[in-house]
C-alpha cells in the first residue's frame, strides 16, 4: 500500500491517514463505469442523429407535397 494509505478490512477502500478520506481502489469497477458511460454517450448520439434525420425527412416530404400541390393547381388552371 502507498505511504499514508491504510486498507479498510473486507472492502476495496483505503483510508488516507493524512486527509482522513476514504478512497475506492476498485479499478475494474472504474473501467466498467467508463465503458458504460461511453456506451450511453454513443446511444444518445445515435438517437439524436436518428431524430435529426427524421426531422429532415419530414421537411423534405412536406416540400414535395407542396410542390405536387402547386403542380396540380397549375395543371388545373391550364385546363388539362
């Protein structure tokens, strides 16, 4: 154990004798936390991208609909 750190019995914690802080020494748990956090961030980014794509698709469909309506009105006014 590093200088100034005392293990706490039956735990992954140690006590810093200088600051009296209790510190977690579970490196595997920390790595798992980082992996889960990164996965969550990627999932959120994918959801945002899908939402943006859907919004763009809705805008494009609305524009196509408007163009078709104008085309139909033009055909009607030309007597076809």
